[in-house]
C-alpha cells in the first residue's frame, strides 16, 4: 500500500526527516512523536505537497488528506464547500450530491448542509475535514493532529468515526496524544528527531515498559532510590499517587505499563538501557 525508502527532508540546516523507511499495508496506523519530530513533514511528503530532499515514496494515486490546520471559505455553505472539494477530486457532477450527503451523514453533519462554514464549531470543522478527505473513497487517508483543540466529547466522536471507516484502505493518523491511537491503531510508529524509533503493536509497546513502572504515595517519594522519573501525579481512592519510571527496582508497587509508558521509554532513551 505505502512504501517509503530512505526518505529525508531538509529545511536549510534543519534535517526534518532522516532516512525514513516504512512499509504500511491496510489498516489504521498511529504516527506518534513529540512536537517537531517530523510527523507533519512526513505526511506532507506522502501527500505530494512537499518534495523530499532524497529518497522515494510509493503510494496510491488517490489520497485523502486532512491537514493540521484545515479551513474553508467561510461564506460558503457546508454543502457548497463539499461540492468544491468534490469538483477538485473530479467527482462527476451527477454523483456529487449523493456522495456529499453520504459523507456528511457519516460524520453527523447532514443536518447542517445549509449552514455557513463560519457558523460551525471547531469540532464540526474537523468533521468536515474528515468528510472532504473521504470524498471518492481514497485507498490512503492521511490525518494530521485530528483532535487538536477538540473537547473530550468531540475527541470521542472522532475516534468512533475512524473506527467506522472502511478498513479496506490505509489510514495514517499523526498525533502527539498517545491515548488517541490506543483504541484505533493496528500498528504504532514512533518518530523522533526525524527518525523512525520503532514500529510496534500497542501490546508490544506496553511490554517495553514492563517491570519499570511504579505507583507510590506522593508523601513517600523520598524513599525512592534515584535515578527515577516521575511521569505524572494522579489521585487514586482519594490519595495523591506518583506514577514513576525507574530502571532499577524500587520500594514501591510495580504496576502494569500503558502505551504512554512504552512511548516515554523510547522517546527518552530508556528502552536502549532496559534489558
């Protein structure tokens, strides 16, 4: 479906992508990485918006793309905006209405066809973005930071939408929010400083942090043996607890790792030291 070989992209002195090699088949993939890791640049190269400095990509001719910052002419109605995109994708005029209504129904916007774009909420704009990307049933869908700026209900709506998309194609979702990919993705790609760190299933990624994650009362932090890293504070059963990552055994309760724990292991370089 997608083959990427030795792909690099340089902006002046900055190497945004460094010898990226990937092969993606059907299914939903999560592209994880911190801000500035090269995720958007990779998607733009795949979409044909950017020309790589070197390397090659093989992908379907028809691609659906939702950029991180999606907007449309605010004076158009939602239907007019979708018709504009359908025309750009060379959908025959006699098929456009049925295609538009099918997709607006899929993203639960079929009751807003006559609304001006300017009247739509941020979540609705993102859903419109997904709908326009799906015009023509592209075999490859690229989605960049789809839940940025959305409230929890809108984020849940987006996840449900992706789960209902036809699984015959390939969907690549770029995000820095780990939980966005946990329930959706067949495989997870971690990108850092322009390089692919690992390609893994969600379960495999969790196991990379097995035995190094602890939960301890915040009041007992002084009992921990350095070095360790406090990942987050959380309240459990009314008590303030610390979730701690440490490569050495700690006088605390060892807990099951999450995808986020596995992600941190690779982004912070712990995975290379953990055996």
